[in-house]
């Protein structure tokens, strides 16, 4: 949060090596180290116990309900834009909503937290993988599988090539939706991630807590070109998170593989 930016776009669970391969926005790309190997700890390290009266936080990830932080304003898109078919907030909805927030808060820093490329996989390859298996499942307890996509990969139920292709497609879909947003944003925009993903390196799959290996902690930091900076002003804090799961987010966390 201390770094120099007017808009920070977080792509959840995005590895640096994949991003460097498929990234489409032009800019100055570097690899940086995340402070955590999963979202909850990342948010606690970066935001917990702090006040950000010049920031508007727009997020699709319910993990934010587990920390204590205050912002000028917060927008929980899993409440208003959750897609039951895919079990996530779609990147198109995130981008469109965030673009509207740019107009509503022209003098605030925007922190925009997309879910993708984090599971569920929403591309063609990902949709060919049984959804209940990697989302945690919403079927009858006797029918559903609690295996995540990372369990399937570890157990050899799906190939690494298929899982990687689905993961890549998630990032490609997200980047295609982000492009119109970053074209319209004023000021200095950064694209980064909270953590990456392991695909079997050191026998680790996904992004479990306290697994500080390169595929999980090395993330992109893309500084996009800009002509003008925003005139950022601090105002009263209107929205706070008290560290309690005030909202019923269990189903959403399950769909995202956290439960």
C-alpha cells in the first residue's frame, strides 16, 4: 500500500511466469515477492489494523471479511454480482463496476481485486472439468466430491497440461476484460497479484498457507504508462471491516476452494 500508484489491480493467484507469457497490456513488467502464499494472510499483512481514507476497495474475494481495516469506501461484489453458474464473480462484471467507480471517485486510489485466474476455471477447458470437484461442491453430500482441482492434479485425475491450460485460460479471460478498464483509468495503474500457484513443485499444489516457494510468492508488478496523475484527497472513512464474517459468505468461499 505504500508503493506509488493511483489504481492497483490485483489478479488473484497469478504466477509471474504465466503472466509474463500471456500479458497483453504494455508496460514495465518486473517480478516481485508477495508477503504471503494465500489471500487471507496477504490481506492481513498488507491491510489489517490500518486506515486507508484515500482508497476505495472493490473486491470479488470474500476473504476480506476476515480482517480489520477501514477504507473511504468498500464494494463487495460477491454480494451483488455473484455468478451461481460459474461459482465466482465474473471479470467482466468486475471491470464494468470498477469503471463506474472511477467516475464516482475521481480523487481516490482504486484497489480492484479480481478473482481470476484463481479457481473456479471459467474458460472452455476449465468448464470441461467437473465443477463440483474443484469448487468444493454444492451437491448432495452423498454425491459431491470435496476434491479441489489441486487435489485432482496431485492424484493424477487430471493432467498437468489440462490444469495449466485451464489456469492460463482464466488469466486470458481476465486480461481481455481488464483492457477496457485500464484504458479508461486516470493516473498511474499497476497490475499485480496477492500470490501465485504451485503445480507440483516441491510436491505442493495450489497455494496453501506458509509455503514460500517461487511459484507461489513470485508475482507480477506491471506499471502501465500514464500521462497524468490523479489528484488524491483523503476524506472520512465511511466503510470499515471489523474482522468478523458479518456477511454469509460460506457458499462463496466454498466455490472459490477456501472451504
